C-alpha cells in the first residue's frame, strides 16, 4: 500500500504530454484537476467517488482526499 500511495501521488503530480502507460485513458490534466479540486474544496464540500466500498481501508480516494485537503 505504501508503494501504491507513493506512485499514485507521483503520477498525480506528473505533467507529461500524455499518459503513455495507458492507450485508452489520457490523464494529462491531473495537475489541473488537483488544483481545481483544491479550489472547490476551499469553497465547500467536494464529493470523491470510486468503485471501492465505503469501508475499504486502502482506497485511492483517501490519498486524493489528503492531497486536496493540503491546499
């Protein structure tokens, strides 16, 4: 989990022209999206959703939440 967390945070902060690791999903706006979530979070509640169960102890949603809250 700690390795996943480190890689997830690194990938979110990357600024490549496109995501060469995934031919279907082009996540080249991740840094912009993180800044947008941080800005929206200062104005009010932001809801982050994914397919993990609400009580899942290891979910990327929690990592993203902590990154948004650090703004």
